[in-house]
């Protein structure tokens, strides 16, 4: 594993970090002498029944009661329950301020800008929650958002949580079938949506899509429409439609009534990508989501009151839900909807300078795209307020680490993070008091017993294996929707190793607790019985200036598996014999001969999910002539046709 140090926190930064203060507070409270982050981590997983109550007290999280019991059935996964006697409200813990400073700032490309104070946010949530109650929405009912990442979406989610209802969301670029496949399963009572959205400088009208969605979801009693890209007109043919302003018009500003709910009461329903069938509906509880995300914002990302936290995400990705918890730390949320490259690749850095962004969250693909476009924000922008940049969605290549420190900012805490929709948080992520090593995720999440197992279930270090979690943690799903006996939930995570969460990532953990992720286990290549992580190949191929992007699969061939590499070329290049030889040599010299693809083919596009992840399994199915069951889950489903019936793969 690589160990080049690219960044070290200053002594002052270490001393003033939230996690240092938390460690000192834990030492005093529990008469301990923890001297480092590593010792704090070890204590947090050895003493999970002391760590999580300590977080609650340190972060001053609110509840009617947390109860006496911290954990029951702690030896069961699934089955363990945290704080079984607690009664709390998620929104109450996010609406921590009520003043005239900024709570939400929104940019819709270069078309729309708005801001909302904490006081105005409280008023808006009050009115929207009253309107929901007036519609008969109550504890356990579902409210869904077919929305951009904008202020009204945050208001609707907080109002939903305030009354004890359950929130779910999708972005407006989803097609009708994709929305129905998600929301149709959970039978929502109310849906909030827009008339359209902006992307790449163009207006996209979704009113016809909204009409079709509503006609196919019988449970919807009210559809609240936010005029955004248009004027909201021409929505009269949508069943039970009302404008946002009319929905809340009759309600006065009143103190929000926060419904106190059980720790495991459903807060969010999240959806798997759904490329192998209807998306799984993953139910997340109120308390577990709160504790996990607050621990990550405050302790791992060092978010403090007055900070300005940004994540480039849509409402169809779990990072939107993660971003929301920044409010619990007293931070301002910077919301953005649209293309990150319109009108140029500078728009998000313009945003950072204009609004004093402190945490810049994005995806590994975005950073790679910046590098490929040869943008150098450090030469064009100030970025003095940006302390940290986080990256997720896929492994961040070592070369992308180099790019950030060379061309974005030298003194920045760059944190590759990884977890999932499955846990609404991270298994491995940032640590503001540890150095950044090139190509390595810094640390495991506090309170989460992350380990790596070999195929026989033995814990290993400095060798590749399965990412597992050996003890329960609060943000494990409550369960899956419509899974009464829990069998689907169990098979998703607990079939591989008994009583152990197996996440499905192929990883390596070093002696310092740093991790490298080599790709998804189910997409791992297996030529000659040797497991190869796809990220190892991507790292080498995408170094080459001729290559824009790539996707690699294993093709069943001659009673074995052969590696097939597809590449998207940059403009003015062609895939000739010389370039194929160059690609193969690059892989052979930097990986192993087994990594070298049997075939290299050029394609015009690569299919990806709505959250931007390339879909290796879908491409593998197409190559093998198997149907891709739910193409609505893809942002660009027509790209699959590029991989069908290729003559080059028949020899």
C-alpha cells in the first residue's frame, strides 16, 4: 500500500479539532487516558455502550428521553437494538438555531440564487408541518420528494420528520418508471415536486412526467408543486395538485410541534440502485441516522457552528440525506442543483469563494473530470475558507489525490470516504487530526467495528479481503420494506459470515487503520481463480491522456473468465493497435499479467446510475445476453446498447 504523506494537520488544528476536544472530554468523564485518535477508535468499538451515549451528551442531542438501556441483543446481527426506550425527533435535532444568520443557501446553476435564515427555516417548517397534518398525514405515513436539491426540499423533509412521518426522495431526472418503482412500493400520501429543472443551461419540463407518476400511484392524496423552472402553470391536469404557496397559505407561524418517536421509527426510506430488479426499499431509523451522521459531521469532518457545508449531490443519492445532518452541527448548508460544469467547470469553485464554503463534498468522478479538463482552481480562485474536501461514489485514485494538492489547494484536508445507502453513513472516512496518505482512506468510523476478512472469515491486515463489521452500530437498517420475515435483509448482508455484516466491498486495511478500496466484491474479476479489484485497472488506464473513462468486466470464456476492458476515448484519439498495446503495457507494468485485458474495445459512452456510478454488473449482463431488469435506474440506459452482440467478444 502507498504511504506517501500529502498533508499533515498543524498542531493548532489538531488541538482545536472537535474530535480532540471530544477525546479529552471522554478522558475526563470516564477517567481514561486516551492519547491518540487510534486509542479513541479502539475504545469506541470496545465500549460501544459507552461511546454512543458519550456522543449524545457531547453533541447535546435532544430527546424526550434516551432511556436507561443503551443496547439489547447486542450479540445479534441483525437483531440488536440501540436505545430501545428512547423517544426523540430528528427534525428537532436539526433545527438547532432560530436566528437571522444563513441556514440554507441555494444555487440553481447560474439561473437561481436564494438564501433562507434559520428563523425563516423554522417558520417554513412550521407551516409545512401544519399543512401536512391538515391533510391527515401523521406518524408512519410517507411523504416523498421528486425534487432538485433546493431549499423547499429541505423544508419538506424537516416538516415530514417533525410530525413523525417518513421521507423518501428522488431527483427530477428520474423517468416515470424509476419513480413509480421507488415511491409506488411505499405508498406515499403526499408528494412534493417541481414543474421542471435546469441542467446544462437548459430548462427541462417534468410536468408530463409528474402527471404520469401521479396516475400510477393511487395512494397520493396531495401533490405540492414548486414553480421552479417555469411559472408552475399547466399543472391543473395533475390529480390533487396544489402550488407550494397555496399549500401553506392558511397557516400562521406557530411553534413547531415535534412528534416524539421511537429510536427505530422509520425516518427515511432509501433505495438501492435497482439495476438488477426493482430497487430495494431500505428503511432507516430516526435515532440511528441521527447518531451516525452527527458523529461523522462533528467528529470526523470537524463541522462546527457557522461552518458552510456543501455536497454536490442530487436528492436521489444518500449524500443528500447525509448533508442534511450538517444542520445538527449548527452549520449552513450550501445547496446546488444542476451541472457542475455549466457554464464552465469553475461554477462550484465560484460558489465556494462567494459563500465562504468550508467543506467541499463531491465525487471521485468529478475530481477526475476536473483533472482531465486540466482546470487549476488554485490559480483562478481564492478558496481560503475551504478547509476540507471529501470524495465518495467510487474509489479516489492516487493521481486524483495528487491533482487536488497540486491544482486545487495545498493546505486542504482531502478525505476519501466510503459507506453506503445501506448505512446512511460511512464505514471509513475522514480524520482531521491524522495525516493524509496518497491513495488511502484515513480511518475507520468511530463506534463502528470495521474489519477485513479473508474467504475463510479470518481477520487480515495488509492483504485484500471483504469489508465487514463485527459489532452492531446504530445506523444499520431497521429492515427492508415489505420484508416481513427479514429474509431479504438477512441475505443482503449476513449470509456470507454468520452474525457479521459483510458489505460487499473488496478492500485492504493497513496497520495504521487506513484503507484502500479495490471495488465492489460482486464486480471483482476472477481470471484463473485470482480475485482482481476493478479499481486497480481503472487507476492505470485512466492515467493515460488518451482515455476519458473506462469500464471493465469479466466475460465467461472457455470454462474460465477473461478480462474485457471498454474505453471512452478523448477527442481526436482512436483505438489503434499502438494504443491497445500501450494500455496493456501500462496495466502489466503496474499491476500483474493477470490484470491485462484479453480484449480492449472502444465505446462512445458508459452506463451509469443516477448518482454517477458506473454499472459493471449491467454491462456484464448485456455482454452475456442477459436482460438488465430495471433500466429506469440508469441515467443513460441507451448506453447499454453499445455493449450488446459485439462480434469482437465472440472470438
